[in-house]
């Protein structure tokens, strides 16, 4: 099993970092081949620039984007580890998605979905309670973004694990969260593609033809 991990928390002592280390260790136990994309350590530029936009016409992508796309194609599954900031991804992760998940990769001009059948597993931490995340509709926003990206790209599974109130929980509760993360990661190995959380039933984008022109 080949797995990419996308990570973008800037603080090296964050709980996100503990999750990252736990996930890597657990994947190694399960015998996976792992590549980690620590966007802060990579100094990844999240800003969509002129060259990115020109690539829609020239099909010549920046070299660093070509490398990231090659790794996406290599992987059977993508794990995203991210805090929830203002209802969504930190800018560096959102920028990675904007730059790397290009039109030509997701869906080519002749209708080929380059990432079809792959699987996505997103682990989010929040500073707020489950009730607040639900009432403020942040949970809806996360699931909508998940469906719009991975549903359109025809991933077979796109699951989310939310860990709530992280700054206020006890050490024992954090340890329990890490064990829960292990169980979440196990789904990659213990379930066949399409058996987990899927966007297919909840999203009609896959049945529609889209205008993918730049806007």
C-alpha cells in the first residue's frame, strides 16, 4: 500500500505533530510505503501564480507541481492531517490543493479522471466542542469541501475524522484520540475500496459534465 500524508501545521510541538508521528508509526507497522508532505518544512508556496494559470493553456506545469502530482499518482491513498482554522484548512494546505489538484490531473480534456479510485482520509483537530462545530456549520463546510474535491475527482472513498476541543482535553483523552486515529487509519487496510465513506451517493458532481474553464 502506497500512502501520501499531507501535513501543514507550523508548530513542531502541536497535537497535529503527535498525530503525524502516530500515523507514520502505525503505517509502518501495517507495512505501508509512506511519503510525508510536510508543507512547512518543504517551504511550499501555496499561492497560485501566473505560471500555474498559464499551465491551463500550455500544459507546462511548474517543476515542483509535477513532482507532487507524480506522488499523488503513486499513492493508493492520501491522508490529510490538519487543524481547522476559520472553518477550513490552513492556507498552506488549501494552496497545495489549489496548485496540485489541477484540471488536467483531476479530469483531462478527453474525460480521463487521473485520480479515480484512490482513497482519502482526513484527520482534523478543532479547538471547539462538537456542538459548536455542528451549530456553527463548520462540520457542514468540511464535509462539503471534502465531497467537492474528492467526489469530483472520483475517489472511491473520502472519510473524515474530527477530534474536538483539543486544547482543553486531558492527556489521557489525547492518548485515547491517538488510538482512535489508529483505528481510523486501519480502515485503509481493513476495508476494500468503496466500502468506507464514499462521496458517490451524496454528490451528483460525478454524473455531470463540468465547465472546467479558468475563471
